[in-house]
C-alpha cells in the first residue's frame, strides 16, 4: 500500500486529506496519480494541474519517480510566500 496525502487548497478541493492505494509493480508517481483519477474521476482537473507538486517520503520528486509499497506520496499546490 502507498499512503497518499493531499495538502492546502488541494485537500479542500478534493475534500480528502489522506488515503491508501494499492501499489503495483513498476509504479511511478504518474501511475499512482492515474489510478487516483480512475477511482475518483472528479479529481482529474485538480490532479492533472501542471502546478501540482509531489513529494515522496518528504522529498520533492518528478512524475516518473518510482513508487513502492510503504512509500508516502504528498500532493500539494505550489507554496507561495512573502
């Protein structure tokens, strides 16, 4: 299983803070995101937004990053500050 967390405005729009999804052989961030959209089609617009960032086990990663059982993925909008 892969733990998936959503933060900030993304969490609000999806109305979900955290969930678990089964891991598959040869998984990547993009593959997990595709399965999330398959299971929740109304999340497509938010999860496919080019500005959405992802971290795996607390480190920023790209969409081709491998994902294995026990990993934690976090999706969130870009952080702005002043």
